[in-house]
């Protein structure tokens, strides 16, 4: 029985791996700097979790898996290496981890979490029992990872630190390619090349599914075809794609209904609960996977109609004083713009507040112009301090520079979360929609705002 020790077990990625290993009957231990819901979850499932890093934590381990955020001088890394215990990152780990599986890998700058969740739910609902690792909770299933007991394994293929180069999928999806993570990929060319490397790792009999509506994905299509990789395309704009959605129309307080076509043949009609045209594209990718596997597409469409979303992706926290509070993980300008557009379609007669916590200085500065144009569908914009993550503030950054870049007449800057929460509590009105965009800790704002509004309801009763 293998004993794997995970340094950074409280993160989404490593905690998911820990969950799968535990379900496979392996021994799991791990450590992190602080407790988190993820570390507590795997601890409850049987992992030995230690808060804080110490030499004795790796005792008895056969392998150490480290998060990309863990530095080389971490004491557990150093002790393991000195004891000749293999120390790897996910890029070097997934080969063995997925060696006996037909892997379905979902990559892309945007939409990969939701698409992975859709596929995991679809296959589970159709009793195929896949294993899966998704970067957010599959809301229908209440978890983001499981070992499964079929030959299929669905994995969200993260490009950061080239993690997805460690995967050799039978079916690969690339939703789109748009420059992100400038701390890891300094130029858009380097970023695009990373996806070429991902395509190179598809098995010889495998297939690459990609969105023809995205310029970056079209570029990858040309590269893949030159390499002899089988490519299937999907679109809502180009009926020359292999799979094409048309006749789409919004459903009140839900998503879109649309027809799915393959060439000149209509395959089925689908209807989604999750909002936005971007989710029509995500569902198309899921339907193509189902078609490749040989599933009944009418049954697949029925499964997708029951899909309620992925955690922190348009996550409706609640409503109080007739004000709707939504959490969203969006931290790239394209994601924010698409989500606000979907919000406006879903709630056309309600005032929309966008609360944005910029995530990392490198991303904020590199994409500043695009961020400035992302809030067109918001009526009010609140901006918080940058969530620095692993970075220090550069001399080229200032809050004033950030605010001046936002092309919107109603912008409020809040230097602290309590200031943002108080401003929203005092200025929102019944029928407003507040959506908090954060890949950091600004979920505190949405949670506290909901508490404040609920308290106000109680006082006024």
C-alpha cells in the first residue's frame, strides 16, 4: 500500500488528488500552512493532515507530491530529498496516477472548470461512474473529486506551471486560448506554445476537441492538423464546424435552449440552467465527448438540463431584502465580461453591481486595458485591493492607475473588505444584483453582505 505525502494538501488541486487516493485505499498524509475546508474534508475522509511544515511530517512516505506554490527550500521537500524519497509536482505525477484510465482532459483559458463539471456530472448521471478531478465543486454531486469505478477519468487540465503536460488524454478539449498567467507565461506566444505541447501529448488514437469561435483555438487546430492529430470543432457562430449550435434562445431565470447539429444533421435539442452563451459552448464540448463515447444524445441533453453548475461559478449565495448575491471565480477580463453579459440577459430589469478583486499584480497590469473594458454590462463597479497571492506590488502599480483604467462612470475603490461591504450594504436597493468576482478572499464581502442584509430584514420585521 503506497503512502503519498502531499505538501499543500489544503489547495483545490492536491486535496482532490488526496481524495482519489483515499478512495483507492492508499495511505495519505499532508501538510499546509493553514487549515482550509479542503484540508478538513480530506482529513475527515482519512488523511493525516498537519498544519505547518516540519521534517517529521514526511516520515514513512513513499512519495511526496508538492504544490507548485511550495518552494524548493521547504523543510519537507529538503528532508524527503535527503532521504531519497521521490518529490514531484503534478506534471510528473499524473502519468502513473492516470495510467490505467481513458483520460478526458479539459483545458482552456476560460470555461474548463464548468466544462469539466458538466462532463463529470453527465457521465455520473448516465451511470458510467467516472473518476474525476475538477477545479470546483460539481454542485449536483457535492464534491470535486472521486476515484470512480469505470475506465473513464475526467480531469481539469490546468495550464499553470505546465501541469497539463503531465497528462496523455484520449479525449482532449481546449475551450479557448487567451493569454493569462503572465508570471508563468511572459508572452502570448509562449502561452500558445504551452497548448501546443498539451496537444502533442494526446494519444495516437485520441482526439482534440476545440472551439472554432476562438482565435487561439483556431490557431491550435491548424497546428494539430499539421501534426496529424484528429480534430473536431464546435461553434455557435460558424456552421462549418463539425458540431454547431443554432436556434438558441434564453430561458427566463435559466440558460439557453438550443439545437445541436453535426454537419447537416440535427442531433438533439438541449436546454441549460446555467446562464450565458459561453455555457452553450461548454455544453457543446460535453455533447461531443458523449458522441465520441457512443452515448444516446437525447439522454445526454436531459442530463445537461439538470446540471446546476460548478462551485464559485455564478454561484448564487442567497437573496435578502430582495437583493441577490452571487459569487464568481472570474479573474480574467474575458470571464468577467461574459459573466456580466449573462447576468444582464438573465436579469434584464435589475441593477447590476460588479465587485472585482484583482488577482495578482502581474495579471492586472498585463491585462489592464482589457479589464478596463470588461464592465460595460454593470451599472455600478466596486474595486478592492489586489489579491497579491505569490507576488509583491511592483513600483508600476497604484490604485489610482487601476481606477483610471476602468471605462465606467460609476467606480468605487475600497481599500478593505469591510469598507466594500459597508458601501454595498448602504447603497444597494431592492431588486439589485451583486456579483463578486474573486479568485482570492473577497468571498468574505459577499458572505458578510448577505449577513448584513439578512440582519436588516430581521430588524425591520
